[in-house]
């Protein structure tokens, strides 16, 4: 592992230098394996970079995107990774719709840095709004090229050529020809225009690609990878964060490679149990640094974050002081969110192999090209000599933006002279990965008796600035994000800081509504002009039957051009909150695959329950005290409520991603429902009565 573990910025994973564009594997040889055919490339200049961003103007704009083989199979190349969000299906669907061919004939070659176009990473709900349109443009260009080929072959006008069900036909003829028959033996290169004629998504559900392989265990993940002569690795971890190695001694361990490089110590053995046993026999002494007062979980953590925060930059509209002066009532509240873990089904895993001075690593990551850069830097070799291949990964949720496991496996493999697989234990995943940032959000507001909000001031300490500025029509407001010195390594998590900021804002909105004796829905609509947010509020409350019964709450929000409204009904049993029913309405523009989208929303709701009610990393004295599932509580089947999803389709708008935004509404809706039932206001996540 690196000598120091860098902080991963909560708001983004951004490369700091222009990427290198290359194919380490000869493209023509690779196409030969696919059977020749039609090759389509993009027309963007790979060396043109966004001003000040160090990235291509078109982030994935380099060589081949699409190939049609002699057998008619369509191969799509993408740097995106599959981490359970089912983008293999949605991207295959995009290509199939443009090519007018069965989705079964489309194959995605994903996240192999030697074969696919450069991609910044799979995060931020960007696959649907950015990658899907690019694939559509590529497929549309291929479709037009096929029409040209057929028209020339048959010596007819283009208008007479049609494509349907993967076949090319000519008007007035009963015969048709397959894509492979048409392109066989030709390597035709086309340039994709950014205005290539593409269709709107059909909005039809498609079954998960290769679903049987996933449910039968046939499909292989990063932790399943095997190479001839492979060894298994383990890494010696320090006893506390920030501890450094003072002395080290290794006994004679036959058949085991022991690696000691500065602060890194690891072993490689013929099998996993042998590696674990060898690790136990190593003798190390560590130097621990004193832990600052307050740098521990508990109420004092939030005081620590505020005390160690930067001033931050203010987003100011009007004079908050004037707005407060115009208010009939003033309100102030503090809201907190705990550090929580990503708890991926599959812990970090990597298999590294050196051959002829070149390094190949199979690993589960959201940023294959970023990990390639990390590996090249760690071993002082050109990126052209590093290949990163990402098998499907057992979930990530923003937690796999770093490549430390890949670097560790590569260090062990270099020393052992054989391939080495390293799979982190669950305790390592809970301790040495990074966490969703904890945060303190302080809000002060003013409101008139008729329900008009006159002033709003919000300060977020540490958790992040995503969705910090709300959609409510408040003429005088100030919003500030204060980065803080975090006692734990922290980084991206599903929804980023939007969950924390929506929790604080939507609970505070309920407090204001209660202060002026208005219905929470009526109060929000009075202060809201945004039509998309109003539409999801209406859709959710209509389905829920708002206003009927006890223990009900609502919340609404937005993120990454998606709009969400949530209604919840709760009960309290033995001082425990039980969520009975949840209705969420979601608008993400044009719906691509309704079933797929509903699955995403249901998954986000399920995950949100953990952060709302149970999940919290407990730590002190530089150590995590609950690094196991037996100690760290996640939602169980018994915690699942009745869930209803309402899709607000907007075919007039571009499709936005759906992986993150639906997570932000559950927690504030539940908090508000608990207040409606008990009169007790819960301002901290996880919530406790």
C-alpha cells in the first residue's frame, strides 16, 4: 500500500494531468480476432483539453467505439464499469435501438485500458447522460454506413434500403442480408459527427443481459480471477491510523515471499490460509502518533469538525440580515450525519502479473484509467506498460475510486516473480478504505406568518457542497461549505453530500412549516416555483394519499438533473423506528428502461434506510471499533417497508442518471414522519429516539 493513504475528495474523482491515449494491443490484430468488419471512430481531437481541467473536451474521444464482426455480432467498447447498476444492459439497449438489431447481438467490451477508449470513470450518475449518447452516435453512424454499403452493393438509392431486426433489406425485394455478411472482409472507418441522427430512447424495459450467469454463479468477478502459478497475498496493517513502522523482523517462512518496502509489509504464499498464517508470524513494532482531542465518534466529533474547518466560499443572494429583519419568526437548527462505510458485497480485490517489464492488473475499480496512472506512478514506469482490466465488481457506491489494492498486489507480484491475488478481508475493507464524510450542517432562517421564507443561511462543515443550495424561492440567502480536517479517510459515496444537505434542509423546512402552523406540503409549494420539483411532489403525495393517518412525513430534492419526492409512514416499537411504507416519485428526464429504473430507485431506498437508522462508523484512539458486519448494522429484510415507485417520464428532456438521486429523500421523510407521530424532532443520522 502507499506509504500514506490520500484523502479522496468527497465531491469528485478528478485526474490531475492529461491522459495518455494508446492501444497496448494492436488494434488490427484484435479486430482480426473479432472477424473483421466495420470499425467506427470518433472525430474529437484527443489532445484538446477542457480549460483548466486536464481532461479531453470529449472525455472518451479516441479510437474505436464499435465493431461489426463477420458473424454479425456488434461489439461496443466503453471504459465504463459494471458495479451492479446494470449499465451493460442500458448501453447495449442504446446501441441496439440505433442499429435496429436484437439486444442479444450486442456485446460490451468494458473497462480494459488497452482496448477501450479513455474514460474518466464510472461515477456521478454520468453513464446515462454522457456515455449512452456517445454510443448512440456511434451506432447511428454505423447504421448509416451499413445503408451506404447496401446501397452500393445493390446499386440502389439509399432511400430504398431499410434495417430491421439486425437485417438489411431493399424495398421491393424479399431478400435481406445480415450485418456480418454485408461488412465481411471490409475495414471501413467512419468519422462520427456529434450531430449524428439519433433516436429518442424507446422507454421500453429490456431483460438484464446475461442474467442467468449472474444468478447461477457462472459470472466471474475480480475476486474470482485465477492465473497459472498464482500466489495469494496478505498485507500487514498498522495498529492505528497514521502509525509508521519502527522495526520489522520476519522468521524463516519456506515457500513464502516476504516483502518489506518502507512502510509496506506483505506476504505471498501458495494459498490464502498459508498467507494468513505467515502474516501472523511477522514481528513488527509501530510508532503511533497522538490522536487530537475530539477526533473520535460521538457528539464531540462535530465540534471537532467545526473547529478544524476552513472559512469556505459563500454563495450569497441578497442580504440575509435584511431577510431576518423582515421575518415574523426566526429558527435555528443543527443537523449531523455520521461517517458510514460503503459495505460493498465484494471487498477490494486485485490480481497482478508482471511479464517482460509490463504489468497487468485485474481489479475492481470505478476508475480503471486512474488506477493505471497510480500503478505507473508507484513503479515509475510509463502508462503504456500498464494494463488494467476491470471484471464486473460486486458493488462500489463511490467507494472504489482508489487503486491501493492494485498497487499492493503488484508490489507482491513483482517481488515474488509470479502472479499474486490480493483480496481484502472484511475488516480491512471497514478500516482501510475511505468513508462517507461525517458532517455538521447549521441552518438559520426567517419566515413570515403567511409561510413566506424571508431568509436562509446554511453552513456545511466537512460533508460536502453537493445540493447545498436548494430550489426553494428564497430571495435572501447565504450558503457555505467549509472543508474540514477529517480524522478519518473520506471520499465519494452514493449521492455525495446531497444526502446530508437534503436531510438538514428538508427537516428544517418541516420545522418552519410547524412554526407557522402550515401543512408541510402546502408550505413547500408556497415557497417553490420549480415545476419539475412541484411535479414529483404532486406525484408522490397523490399516490401516497398525503394527509391521511399518523406518522407520515415527506421530503423532496434534486441532484444531477434528477428530481425526487418521498413520502414515508412510520411506527415506533420499543423506541425503535419502523418504516412501514415509502412512496417515491422520480423524474430523470426521458425514461430509458422502466424496470431498470425502478430497480435503481428501490435499491437507493433500501440503502438509504441504513444511513438513516443504523449505520455509523465508531472510532477512537486511531482505530475503528466496529469493523465487522456483526458490529456494523446494515438494513435487513425485516427492515424493508412497502415500497412504491412513481416514474415521472419526461420524454422531452435528455435522460439523466438514476443511480444516486433517489437516495436523498428517505431520511428526511422518515425524520419528519417520526415528528408527526411522536412530537420528537430527530436531527442526526443515524436517528435514535
